C-alpha cells in the first residue's frame, strides 16, 4: 500500500511541473524583455571610450507609453512623450567620467504603471599608456622586517609606515643606513597601511579597522583618530586634499581635517579598470599607484583617472626582494627631486629613474 502512495505522490509532482507553466499562459519561452514596453536594442552591457559618441537604439514594443525617460547614472538624459516605433539617439557616456554606470529606460504607462529596462555602461580611457622602466640609480639597505605599506619624504627626511598586526608602526628612517630613528607602534588589533604628511600632521591608514590615525609629525604624538567606511590601502596628498586608495580601481579625495569625501575617480586604461591600487605618491600633478601583486606602478591623471603610463619595476624586484614580499612603496623627495622605491620585507630600497625603453 505504501508503495502505491509513493508512486502516486511522484506522479502528482511530475504532473504539477507540466501543468503549472501551462496555467501561467503558455508563454514561458517568451523572453522577459519582450514583456517590457520599451527596451534597448542591445542585449549585452555597453563598453565605450572617453568622449566617444555611440548610437543607442530603443525599441518601443507596445502602445500606451505616455512618457519614456533615458536615465544615465541617476540623471535624466532624454525624455519622450507618447513614443512609437524605433528610436535612435547619439549618446556620449563620458559625461560622468570613466567607470561603470547604470543606463535605464523608464516607461510610464497611461495608467501610471512603470517599467524599467536596465544595462550597465563601462567607459574606458581613450589613451594607450606609455611604458616606463624603473632603472636603478643607487641602492640602500632596507629593514627586511618592515612590511612596507607607506613611503614618504618630508623636508628631505624619509618616513615609512608598516603593516601586519602587532608589527605596524610609523617610523622616521635614516635613508643611508636603513635604521629607525624614531617610531610609534599601533595596538596589535590594528593593521597599519598607507601614510602621508601634510603640514605638521602625519596620517596613517588602517586596513580593515576603518580608522585614520593623525600624529604630530615632529613628536609622533597621537592627536586623534578619524573614522571612515571601507578598507584603507594607500595614501598621499596634493597639498590640499588627502588622496586614498582602497584596493579597487577607485581613488577618493578627502578633506584632511574631517576626512570627508570630496570627490572620487575611477582608474581606467583603454582595456578596463586598473584594480588593486595600493601605495600612492603624488608628484608633478600626477598620482603614482603601486598595483598590488604586480611589478607595476600606474601613473594616473588625478583629474579623470586615465592611466597615462605604466612603470615596469621588474628589475627592482630581482635585485631587492630577497625572500621578501611584493613591490610596494614609492616616494618622491622634493628636496633632491629624486624617486625611491622598495617592497614589503625587501632587503633594499632604491633610488630610481623612470625611462622609456628606447632611452635605456
């Protein structure tokens, strides 16, 4: 008897799987997009370049649309009243800069109901980055216990910020010997990240603890800590704003007093986003960003996020890494107009020059 009951239950389940789609109207094979009154004429997301104009095709699939809006990055780009047929419109997606943005078609029907068709638009850079080579000029000893997260010169003096919980410090370092002259350690619950010095303040990010510590530059006395949302990776400044990376392609400009976000750029080459942006430096009106887990530094236009050049530091890794970790640490000494680079737990720190391959 139990066997017949089980067989009956199985048959009922199979029958429901067949009948339910039929009871829903029999059009389960019809794409969901066809049920929307107005749709884009392209199915995939759209990739375009800075200042490139593309033709967007819009299909009106049924009558009764009283208003149709093209919305880009939450701003209404174009509006039509009682549209019909097919619409083609020139579209320049670079209006809001590089990066990924939402593009929507909002249909408002005569009865007040609304429907949305949405795609993503990714705006790429229109520049192919130059290739520069980091060439060694001179080498200096570097403390192999220093897990370098920030490197900075201020008034000709070298400062370094290190990571790892229980080992994170900010330090004043003698360039010629690599010895620490002064330091301040973080509590073992914090993982130190990028540092920068603006005026008489030394700023130090933390990785996941969402705090920026602010010290007196001369005494290393902690003055305050400022909360922020998200991860902290690299830090530099342009003389006015703090500039921060978080391990993605995004770089934020922040108020040095409040740490509030002033603006954000997304870093792109002609191929797509450049992610894993790490330790930062600002010089000659450009941002220099170590790209984590690579031997590369991206040279970035701070106005729009375009990658203007890529620095290949492979030779430095061969000479200075030893048994250490990845390349991370780039600093410009304004007093001498010289560049310096190192890595996490490296045995050497280098004075470098950036050259194009044909100039080697």
